[in-house]
C-alpha cells in the first residue's frame, strides 16, 4: 500500500491577545491507502483543528503535511481548491444540505463544480444515492428525510468525485443509536470497497470498528491503538 497521508511535526498555534494557544503540537503519523482511522479525544483536544488541516481548510503553523505525495503548504489556492473538491470527501456532524434542493441535486453539487455535464452528473449522483440505499428518496428535500437519511445524502455527496480520502467529523453525533449503527454499517461497507477513511468521534464503540485509533490530549497524540474489531 502507498501512503496517502504523511504528517511530519505538525503544529498549529493561535494568538489570542497576548496569549499563544497551542492547538496542535508534535503530530506525526502516516495513513496508508485503504486504511480506516479514528481520531478520539475530549473537547478541546485538537481533533477539529487536525481535521481542518487534513482537509486543507486551514494551514499549519509548523511542520509538513503531504497528501498523495504533494506537500500542501507548497500548493496554490487553485490547487488547494482542486484537492478539496476532487481528492477529499467531507462528511460532517451537521449535514450541510441545501434545504430547498432535492437529495439528487445536493449530491450532484460537487460534480457541477468539477464541470461534469448534466447527464453524467445525474447518472453518477443517482448511483451514489443507490450506494447508500436512497434510490427511492432522490426527489425528496431534506425536510422530507429523517436524520439518518440526510446523513446518507451527505455521505453520497462525499463519494461522487471518487475522492482519495474521506474525512468524517462526528458522523453519528446527531443521530440516535439505531440510526448511528446503520451509518456505521455504511462506513464499514465503504472501507471494504477500498476507501480510505479518517473519522473523528467521541464514540469508543464506533472507533473500535476502525483499524487504528489515535488518542489526542492537549493537542498531542498521546497513544495509538490497533482495534481488535476492524472491518
């Protein structure tokens, strides 16, 4: 397997007045293609900051971050925008769906930004919704869907550009336990299909379905564990 992500001595510092807040420090790890990784830690441990850096939504104060062999800090804004749209699929705790648009239109949005023609967009988006078992809900708007169905739409949207990496931030955080288990099943299926997934979660049981777990505390990885229940 080839490494899809390599992080070397990554650090992120914020200045608040005269005070420096070290959100991340001394972060080092490698993620191989096809791995399923969980990042765990209490609120304020640095999980969201790390996800923002991995998603090219923010830049590190120190260190280097490589995705598919490219050092992120050396890329232009256009190159970063391309990576965010084509290389990375984002799944959030809040679904970020357009409320007046159908499930199908929400899923095809990244393809519009990629310049894909309409007929091809609809075909790809339809297949993505089929992957998450929502073929019968394509014409429904978010307010006509359950929380679990909305998250499925968000997952389908993250998949349409066939990204190298899926980043999921508390993907079951707003769902009841039964619906959360269904979403876990989808992630397990995506991993079996060869997708590389990094997931932030507070849920230890959910993390146990991944292959490796990084535990963050005060901005540092304090330990790494291999799960006994990987997919």
